[in-house]
C-alpha cells in the first residue's frame, strides 16, 4: 500500500533566481518603481521535464513597499504555441498548500493544444513550502497519540485546550513580526506582484478549494487585471471561516456514511455486513476500542478520524480504508490500519508547515469566537447530527480562539466588473459543500456554474471526468462559458465509484490520485 500511495505525494521543486518587485499598493494602484524580470532556471523533474523555477521578493507589508521583504517560490511550465494567452496562475488550496508541483500537473493534464498557449505558473504563497520565511510554529503538534477529540470529560477537554493554546502561543513567540501579514489579502497582493514581475497586464487563474476564495478576492481587488478564472470546489465566501467549518461537519458525516454504504455494497470483499447502519456502528466500536488502546501506540481515536477523513475528499481512497477497517474488525489485525494512518494521516514537516499557514491565514482573515463556551455549545449541537468529524474539525481550528493577532474582515467578493468566471462544483462535496458554488455563482456576475451531479469528490476537474474537462478546455481556449436556464448552467454525471482493490478495476484513475495528493486535505 505504501507503494500505491507514493503517487499521492508531489516532489518539491528546486528553486533558483531572485528578483525584487514592488506590487500594487493597498488601494490597488500600481507602484511607480520599475519591476525586474524573473530569472527562470531549469528545475526539471522526470514528471515535468520543462519545469522552470524562480523566486520573487515582495514586501512583507504591502503598505510599506520599501520595507522588509519576504521571498515567494515560483515554478513555470512555459508556453510552446505561437498563440500565447498569458500566464495561468494555479493554486491547490489550503490555505497552506504548495503550488509548485501543481503547475506541472495542470500543464500535463490539460489538452496539449490548450496548455501550450499558457505559461502555467505555480507558486508557494507567503509562509508556505519553499517560500521564505516558511512557517512551522510547533513541530510535532500532531504527533500521536493525541487526546481523544471527543471532550466527554473535563479532563479531555482541558487536554485538547492546552494543545491548541500551546500552538497559538508557539506561533506568537516564533513569528510575532510575520503573523499580522499572513492572510488572504496579502497573498492576493503577492499574486499581483507576480503578475507585474511576469510583465503581464492581466493574468489567468485556476484555483481549487481555498484557492477559489483566493481567486475571488483577487477578482474583487483587481477585477481589470484578471482575464479568466476557474474556481473548482468552491468555498462559501459568506461563511469565512467559523461558519464554513461548522458547515463542513454535516457534509463530512454524509460522506462517511456514503463510505459505509459502499462497504455494505461490497460485502463479498469486506465481510462487514450489508446494512450500512450496522457497519457504521462497527466503525464507532473500532473508534472506542482505539481510544482505550491505540494501535501500535500510534492510532488512537483522533488518529483514526484523521485516517478516514481523506475519504471524504476523494473516494479513490475508500478501498484502502475499507481494507484496514475490515482487517481490524474481522481479523483483529491492526497492521493495515497503522499503514493507512502512515500513508494518509501522519504529519511530516511539510504538513506541519501547511497547518501553520492554514491556522495563520484563517485566524487572521476573520473574527472567531473568543469565548470557548460558544465553541462548546455550537460543536456539541452539530455533533448530535454529525458525529464523524465535528470535534476533530473543531480542535483543528481551535487555535483561532486564542490567536495573537487582530482579526481582519472577510472580503465581500460580490463582483460586477470581472470577466466571466467558470465555476465547478460537486453536489456532495464535503470539504466545500455545494452551497458555496451556488453562492459564488450569484455573487460573480456573468459566471457559469458547472455541476457534477452526485459527485462527492473535492477537486473535480483534471481528475478523469471528460464532461467537466470539456467545459474547462473550452473556457481556457476561447473563454466559452456555458449558459443554462436557472441556477445551474451545465450538468455532468459523476464518475463511477471505486472498486475493491482485489478486482481488476482496482483503484481510481492515476490522474485523480495524483491530483488529490497535490490538493491535500483540510483545504
């Protein structure tokens, strides 16, 4: 299984070259200082033989363009066609996701004639990956075994609170001078600095997950500098961020139950029964057992949730999770479960970095309740209907209750000036529920909404659905946006579900697996 999962991880690119750019000021006006060109260097990989890399210095505080600088890491797959449609910036979400490898994936996954017309530009947003400084507030914050996420006793609740308070304090201690500038608006202004450094009057943009909010905010701040934009798996911009995370919980619970139903359908393979509710009860019994005795001293109740949560993002992981679940229940064998945890949930330095940026951006972007009683009441209320991930998700975001920086206000992305944007949304997406795509469609005048009916994966284009990809290619080719009647402009049927690993049609497409490895989780 480790070999199978290896394709999920993208390799980081080696970066070279350095320039300094002065981006637009806070009001959106262009700075007068000249902008040097990026110094692109070869950083090819076996998967991306034409990949190039560079770095760009931008102001830490865009209100002080001559002040302290930070460094952004960039990657590029250059255009090869005579017809050049400009740069296409890509972002995998998060916040905290690295976009360097995504550039190569997008360039190789689009139709060749389409990709050849763009410089596909990846970038690590401020604080992320190869950008400097790269945040890592508290290495080992997710080391097993963590306290049970379910705070059924005062002792367990206090243990979890101490963890998240310690994380917020560590960030404040290590990055006090940086945290006030790790936010979506600053990242958007970095994007405009990249545009200037590329010498482009306008950019094209392609963002997944949180990257859809990043794109929508760019469109709001710089509507006349955006040529085309694709938003896939859309964050509800009206719920940033506390409400959005509560809304996820019900959707993740539904996806977990969909997994239970899929296991029931494949009872010949997993031998866990044909009643999804009874199978779900066995899953919670497994959770209770691991809470008392973690598997291999690594997988307790919280780690079990971490392991199964990726199944809510991508059903291509279901066969691996089902195998581990079945082995634990039917054979008393926890080795496959430990292996699944190591492949899908174990946190390394890169994920520590991603989480540090995730927390920094979300906690800074918007106000969060500072009274823990409000968190407790809200999450117990949601838990009653959606027990699978509610408290795990709550603790993941709980540092925001103790965050050291003052909160900004969410951006109203309502837009009547931006060119038509193309939106993709699956009806059963857990990480960014369907309503986010519909809301954004209404807020962006002239946008088109393409829906994957019955789809539950998060990140749906360039993942094997030819219907979706046809709309994507048409839009990137000549700006074609589908126009329907009513709320939705075009509907595509979902891909067939996964098959057990023992069958010939073993796993999901290679492209789907690679994409979801690049997008990661939680974003």
